[in-house]
C-alpha cells in the first residue's frame, strides 16, 4: 500500500491531481489507514498511470469518466471501449502528423537562416 505522496511521485502527477480524479469519479475510493490517510494499491497506481496517458493524449476528463464507467460495467462494454481507445489513438496519430509538419516548417526556416537569409 502506498500513500498519496508516494503515488504522486510514481505516477508523475501532483497530489492535487489525484484528489481531483477522485472527485471526478475517475478513481474509485481507496482504503484509508487509522489516520484517515489514503492508501493505494499497485492496481490503482496502474490505473492512474493509464489515466495520465489518456490525459496526455488529449482525452477529456468526461471521456475518461465514460471509459472508467464502462470498465466498471464489465466485458459487455468491450466494443465501446475499443472504439473509444481506437478513436483516441487516431487523434494522437493525427496530432503526431501535424507536429511533424510543423517540425519540417521550422527546419526549413532554420536552413534559410543558416544560409544568411533574413526572413
């Protein structure tokens, strides 16, 4: 079992973010010790790492909540979850392509500057 501070370090998010995820229903309520401090399991840490991944890909809190609810509903929701993750994957791939195009544009600009051009 891990404290919220330990979990925050392992996952790479702030303590406030973990509490926010709990308030939004993205994280099920966790066990508490005698001092009423939250205690997290490896499974909860794994979920938080995936949650962070989803957020970093641009998935909204609302969509993550929808996904989380489907996971809790069981395997009957697998087709919907697959679609949700596939859509997020495609959005990420589109974002990567856009970033590649931006990088090419910057590289061309640098080439012109290295050649002594002013614009």
